[in-house]
């Protein structure tokens, strides 16, 4: 069975994707301005939307079988761990959040 990669895999793509290690530089803004802009945006809306049938199935199964299991809390922890491990330098840029 061939496993798809990339768009449409949600959390699976985030954790396993082979994306660039560093973001492309936009010469129109300096890093400090870009960081502050991202912080303002995230403070207004910190949500991340994902589409992954398999991940959704696993999390919903856990919700039905484990008392007090929180899909949001678990998804948050998994995403934070994956992003922190994959992009540690960028993760540190947003330590105030």
C-alpha cells in the first residue's frame, strides 16, 4: 500500500513531511517585523485546521474509549512536539507565546 504525502494528510504530513528546513526569506520585511506580525495574527486566532482521516479516526477512538480524553489537548501536544523538533530555531523565535 502506498502512503500519500503532503497536502491532505494534516497532522501526518506535518510530522512526516520532507519540507524545507528553513523558510524562504522575504526581502521586503526584516525578521523582527515579520515575527511581530505573526505574533499579532496568532494572538487573534491561534487555531490550526487539519484534515487527516486516519488521525481523526485515532483521536475520536481515544475520545470514545478513554474517560476525559481531549482531542484538542492531544492534537495540540502532538503538533507542538512535532513543530518544536522539526524547526527548533524558529520555535525559539516565538518563546513569548
